[in-house]
C-alpha cells in the first residue's frame, strides 16, 4: 500500500492506494458509520462492510441529482443522524459525488470518507474534494469543495467492473499523463495490455501516479481558480458529448474530447503533429473512442452552458507537448467552429 496526502484549506485527505475494503473499520472515527452505496455495490460487497447503517441509492448517471440527495437526507433523518455522524461513500464516482455532497451539506457538514470501487473514481471523483450533482442534465452544476478524510483505493474491487467502466478509468489515467507526466505516458504505452487486464502492479502504479499528479495540482489550487483547471483537459467537449448523446460513458466522451483538444493544440501551433498522433494511438490502444458522430447544434448549445464559461470565453486546456498542459481563453465562437469542423 502507498499513501499520499491532499492538503485542503480546512483539512487533509489521506489517499490509500492498495488498501482493502476489509480494513475500512480501522480508519473510522466512530463505531457505527452511515454508509452510502448503490444497489450493485451493496449486492457484491455488503458482506465486507463494517458494522454500519446503510443507505442505498440506484445506479446510473440519471440519479445523480437533487432528488436522490433529498432521498438520502430523509434516510439520515430517519436514522436520527446528528452532527457526530460519519459518512462513508462506498462505490463509484456517482456514489462518491452524492455522499460527499450530502456530508458537506447535511447539518452544515459532517465528516466523511470514501472507498472507491471503480477505476475512474479512484483517479477522479473520489480525489480532490469536489462533490456535486447534475442539474437539468448539466454536469456537476451544484456542489461543494470539501475533502474526504480518507480515500481507500482497493484494487481488488476492480475485478467485478464491466470492461467499459475499466476503459473509463484508463481514459482519466491517460489524461493525467497527457497533462502532467510524459514518463507516465511512456509507461502506459509500454504496459497498456497489462492495464487492460487490470494487472494489480501496473494498475496500482497508474492509480498512484495519477493521484500524485492530481494531488500536486489540487494542493496548489483546491478551489479551481487557475492551476486546477488543467484537470479539465478534454472535458469541455467531453461534457458536451455526454449532454447530447446517450451512447458514451464519461471516460469515453472525455477520450474524444481530449482528441479534439489536442487537435486544436496542433492547429494553434502548440503541439507537434507527431505528439497528436501518439495521443490518438494510445487512446486507440486502450480501446477508447477517438471520433464520434454528434448533433453539432446540441453540442454547441451545451458548450454555451458550460460552467467554465466566463462571458464570451471559456478557460480551455491545450497542450504544448505531452505532459505539459496550459490554460488559454478560447472564445465560444472559436469552439463552435471546432465543433462544426468535426
């Protein structure tokens, strides 16, 4: 097991890569926590939970909304949970987002931690202190910045994931390499087959290296005023894709979004065409999509409603090379032109 800390404004979050769900009890500050999980994770792993009260939510992106939050609040009231309660989210990104948001807002804030059961959650949703829900179909429009006390990244839980869920995690891992670590990109190039097989040594290293990159960025800019925006590489187009089609999961949409952002980097003379080809080649080797057919008018509308938009511009992440991301203000009009050139 390897550990590292993310230092938030008001707390420190300890990331435990390679720890096991069975050891969760040793990290709990209370004897009986409230566990928020989904029906699928509960069915697979409830027998490994410590003594606890359990609140289950359905699965799927469509339940990541205020209706589900209200349901969890009602369950907490029914359990007579007070400000001494401790929340544990056990599941993927949706569970972590909802559990973190509920814990951050119920009775003005409870302590909480996560056990991440998906590769995507281990390198994204559970790490960094962002908690939130979608609103009227728009991604993460309502939320908080608040760090979990701990995040357990159990490699053993990944074995029950469908292949597409594994690929979503690998997409986010590739993103971290593209924006922050050329050597990690080399490693992923050499070991992508083992990564696809969820080899524990390779997967554990990729998760750890991803968290190192993300934690270094978050430690500088917890509330996304500048540096942290680099983590949005591929996300402006990716979120627009998610908004306008049901055919792509999050990581798949981000994969296409990264290709488009890299292509725009080449167009602006910032990224070498050879590096662009390498990015596309690696994503393709990871069985991730690199093109799509989309309703371009709907994509443009989604980009106009992107929460990163400031007036006529969006803070957009481009590449000056593999491992070197930069922020540039790009006009919404220019991004619209990119969409129509797809």
